[in-house]
C-alpha cells in the first residue's frame, strides 16, 4: 500500500484572448455570481429551518420538564429533600444530554 491519492480533473474553460474572451469572461463571472447568490439563499433557508427545529425542540423539552415538575408538586409539598432530588433528577435528564453532546464533540475533534 503506497501513497495513493485520488486525482481530480477540474474543468478548465479557455476563453481565449481578444474581445470574445473578454465578453465570455464577464458573462461567466456574472453567471457564477448569480449561482453563488442562489446557493447562499438556499444555505440561509437551511440555517433558519434548522434554527427553528432546534428552538422548537428546546421549547418542547422545557415545557415537558415543567409539566413533570408540577405533576410532582403534590408529593413534594413541604419536603425540601424530595423536591431537591426531583429537581436534580430532572435537571440531569433534561440538560445533561446537551452537555454530553458537547463533551463528545470535544472528544472527537
């Protein structure tokens, strides 16, 4: 197994010299500018959609955690120890996975 690296053939557009080459170069430049703008618009749409999904997930998790806390309020009323155990457990369940993902992403770098 030697040092084998793939070779890529990149396209080359030879427009030539003179007025024809100048006009074709300007047209290609305008075309690539339009293509880049369209790709940036698509990238922006993907970014905002991803941000919306992440915020919706966090919203759902937050209100689900609140629902669990209020469901346990009758059991923990007047008992700070049991209340602290429930709050610690819900904190670990609902926030711990975020820290786990960040930790794993740091390890895998």
